[in-house]
């Protein structure tokens, strides 16, 4: 289980493979100078609510992975996550569509 850390205060746990997809989508948007919201559901131990953060190119983000291997990436999932990230609601986790995974080093959006 990896961690998404925002401004050294907000931490969210995501499975490493999902976190790798989120990292690529988020960093692509930030590299383009785009600001957007990112929403996720909190763990039940935190009240089962949701968290929303405003991401912008100056945001202090950290990605902490549990495993040492880079997960494979699913281009269809990257497309789906990018699509919602570009919507008025902002980025949120969508289920992984079926599709061929490729090694992380050759994945792109």
C-alpha cells in the first residue's frame, strides 16, 4: 500500500499500482500548468468520508510506494483517469478498464 502525501499533512493510502497511474496523470497535468481537484474516499477508520485537495503546479506532493518494483501501467486506465481529471469534477478514482498493461517506463498519456 503506497501513500499520496500532500503538503506534508494530508496522507492517503492507495495500492501501488493505482498510485502509479494517479502519479502519471497528476504529474502530466501539473507539467502542463493545469490546476484541478483530486478527490478520494477516506478509509472507514477515518469516518468513511471523502477528501478533496486543490492540486496546482506549486503543490508539495510526495509519492511513497510500498513495493520496490514499478507496476505495469494500463493505457486504458490512464485514459479513463485523464478523462475525469479534465472534467469539471476533477480527478477521482475510477475502476480499471480491461486492457493490456505495459511496463511503467513505456507508459504515456
